[in-house]
């Protein structure tokens, strides 16, 4: 079975630019998560989708971050405009059951 | 609110030695607890999980963890370290109810080094 796919794997942008990340979850997984992992820290949940509806976005900086999951499958996370402190790895995960999340390889973002 | 504390950001062991990675949790409700492993430039992989069944949980690659409610701990162990175990390990706690069921709160991670 194919795993969670993410692209791009690496992205370098200047501050105040915009960037978008894409995630394709495991087929049939209704729940999709986006995490932010800053160097030296554990992942922090940004947003959780159930099908194409948002379940939890309490930690998403909504002034600059946005996410959508069209048709309940693929998802896109956008940052506009980016700040230096947004440099991190952005992980996407999906799950069929509540307590078994499968993670993608992540997108490493560097903001200069 | 739930939280996780991992003691030791870096642990070094010799090949064949016991691996012990410490995790303490704080939770106002019965917790669900997890250990994940992350290899360089890869996503996280679930090692094992505790979801209120047996307190001694066995996972992949020979790892196991014991849930101790009295000590609020969920330490990860492996009897004999292998070079391939070198990675970063994350302990996580989850809320087990409501719409956010399954959301994970991670510790800061422990990097395991294995010396030949």
C-alpha cells in the first residue's frame, strides 16, 4: 500500500514570500493532519480534517496560514506571507482509525 | 491539559546494551500513549501504543514500553541495541474522546546514538 505522499520535499523562500505544500493521504483515510516540526522540538498539530471538514485548527496561525482539503482527499497548506520563524519541517499524516496515524516524509521549509 | 516530558535530549549506548528512553506524561483524563521513531529526513513511524489494554506494550523492532499510572511514566526499552536503532524517538499523548480524538501532543524527542 502506498504511504502518505508530500511535495515538495525541500523549499527555500525569502521572508514575505508565499509557499504551498501538498499532501496525498493513504487511500481511504478520512482523517488528515498537518504538523509543524521546528528543529529540536516535537511535531505540533496545526490542523485536523475529517473528510473535507475542519475538526481542529486551534493552533493554526490563521493570519498567515491556510489549509484546505478539497473532495476529502488531497490537502494543501499555504503560508502567506512567510516569516523567518516558519522555518520548519511540515508533516502530513493520515489515519483510518483514531490512534494510528501514518506520516509522510515531510517538507523542509527554509525561510531566509 | 495533556503534556509529555522526555528526559534526556540525547542518549548514547553501546551496541548490545540496554536501551532506556524516558517519558513522563501529564493528563487530566486516562491517557493514550505512543512512541514514534524518526530516521533522518523521514517521517515518523509508530513503534507502539498504549490504549488502556495491557500495561506492557510490545512494538516493532524489539521495543516495548510499560504504562505505570502511579509514576505517570511510559518508558521505552529494548534489551539489546542495534546500530540500526540510531534515530530520534518521540513520546506522545492523545486525548481519547470527542472530535479531536487521536490528536497527538509530542515531547521534544530523544536522539539515540549507538556506538559500535
